[in-house]
C-alpha cells in the first residue's frame, strides 16, 4: 500500500462508518490541486542541479490550506498527497479555520551548503508563489526545514506580493515568528499524554517513554516529558540511538546532541538500533521521525501499551490492525501531533493582527485546544466504541463535510 492509499484507507473506513454517502465521499477524497515543479539551481561549484518540488493542496472548505514543507530524498507526489490529506483532517480535529496542504523537495539537504539551500528555497518559492499566500495556502516547517528556511520563504514571497509575514509560519522569533512555535508539536504530545494518563491511569510521572527521532518533534517531546517526570528510556536519530532502562539524563543528552549533531555515542546509556528502539521495553512509544516505520511485523513485537504518533503516518494500516487486536492504544497523528499546526495558527493570527503574544498565552491556548480536541475524539471513541484513529477521522470528516455542503457543491 502506498502512503496515499494508506491515508485513503483510514478516510474510507471512517466515512463508511458515518455513512456520509458516495457523493460527499468523492468530494472529500480528491485533492484540489497537485503541483510538481522542477527546481534548478547553480551549485557552489558552478554545476547545475535540478530537483523535483511538490505542493499538494487537498481541501479548503474550512479555510486557507495549511501544511509543512519537507526536504528529503524520499519526497514524492504520492507521499505529499498523503500528508496533504492528513493536514485537512488534522486542522479539522483541532477545529482550526484551515484546510490541508503539504509540500516538499526531493533532496538530501545535508549535501547542500547553506547558500545552495537558500537558492533552492527561493527558486521553489518563485515557482509556487502564485498558488500560496496568507489567504490561500500557508507553508510551515517539516522534516529538514527550519525557521531560517521559513524566513527565506517569507522574504522571497514578499518580493512578489509586498510585505507578507502571514504567508508562512514557523519563522524565527525575530522575524514575525511566534513564541512557543519551535516546541509546539512536542508540547502538544505532552498535553495529549497527560489526557491519556487521566483516562488509562498511567500518569506521565514515572512512565517509561521511547522516542524515535530527535529533531524538532522528538527532542522537545523528550525535554518536556522529562520535565514532567516521565522517564525517557531510549531515543535515536538517523545516525544511531541510545538506551538506558533506568532513564536517560535528558539535559546531558541535549548537550551531547548539540556538540556532536546526534544522540549517537551518548555515554549515559548503551547503543540502540532502530528496531530495538521500536520494540524496547517501555510504556509509551513515540515515533517522531519518518512515516511507515511501524509495519505489521514490527507492530507484533512492540512492547509499549500506548503508541503516541509524533510523526505523520508512522503506522501502516496493517500495523494499525495488529495494534487493535493486541489492545495497544494508538493515539493518531491527526490528534497527537496537532500542537505544531495549532501554534502555527496562533502565529498567523498574530501576523494578521500585527500583535505579539507572550509564551504563557501561547501555551495556555494550545493546552485548551489540544484538550478540547482530545475530549471530542475520546468521547466519540467511548460512545461509538471505535478506535481513537477512526474517532478522530469521524470528527474531522463531519466538520469538513458540513463546511463543504454549506458552501455549496
Ligand atoms: P526534523 O527534521 O526536525 O527531525 C527528524 C528526526 O528524525 C531527526 O532527528 C532525524 O535524524 C530523525 N530520523 C530520520 N530518519 C530516521 C530513521 N530512519 N531512524 C531514526 N531517526 C530518523 O523533523 P520534525 O519536524 O521533527 O518531524 C518529524 C516527524 O514529525 C515527521 O513525520 C513530521 O511530518 C512530523 N511532524 C512535524 C511537525 C513539526 O512541527 N515540525 C508537526 C507535526 C508532525
């Protein structure tokens, strides 16, 4: 099953349970627009290289489309479509006035200099500037893109359309970014972990977490969960991992990662491979790296009682079924990792109103929206006896479906 087929599978499963009918199902399933561009740049050595860039705009019934930009060698049209549709459902689950989009460039950015990366980003904006915008489609950071990349996007777009900070979120604080955006997805994961704790009687304090990925999402989740009393027993990144059943010294791990660029080689534990991390002895597993890592065979070996999806689409549908049969509670991406897009929304609101919120306001509002979303999803799950993922889709499809019909077909 491809990534797009996998998200379509979850959508269809919920749509059939809701009995939305073939007409609405057809309307909601197809993306509005799929754009592929060739981004050619001059490398520092004078050579010309061309990269494929994508922007998929899935749905705008509830508002301008919103979704990250990923720079990774595995970016393609299928994966971008899958991630764009996830954004439609995610923004609806947290009740943000947005639709869904996603984009990316098929590139290994670690092989490019900062100047090359800037040229690539600006050239990409040249090619999509007519389809994005503060009231159309607002990009944000995702895998291998960061506040600096967002700053270049804002600058390049503004050359065409005038000063436009609200065209992109996840910008640096010094350039219209929002306080609390950098840690928002990790913080949202913590808030959802606290809600789950209340429901299943597993308080964050003293609970053992394993986290795959130590980038924006994984590292902030590790820091905030550790500060809340959670025990981080294993982490990894693309270079390697480290485990310690007694709990890793998270501040020291941050120091090590800052100095070396990886968690690999941290001397406060022993080395830990990817599969070992995913199946290690822990209570909560947080995949926070790439999609599709929890396959059917890995899912059968996972020892965690709860899977909190920090990454987008980390579970294949086959793995999802295995978890359901085994009674492993899966908290779906469209709920668990929605903290990032929620604070992106706060950033957009601040930009449009020319105001700045303090961090307390950001975190208070974030907690409120995440708790409300969790409550709604958990309530559907309880009353209709559905898994959390299907319940989240039921909530989202209901909201997007209503907006679609009200606007007129
Ligand atoms: P990032 O680029 O900041 O970090 C990615 C991390 O994953 C890095 O530590 C990298 O080394 C690691 N990684 C990559 N391949 C790996 C592998 N095979 N095994 C182990 N680790 C690996 O990206 P991010 O923004 O943290 O995004 C991570 C995931 O979270 C993605 O699925 C993304 O779509 C999702 N997400 C991100 C945000 C956000 O606000 N950044 C919001 C919602 C969801």
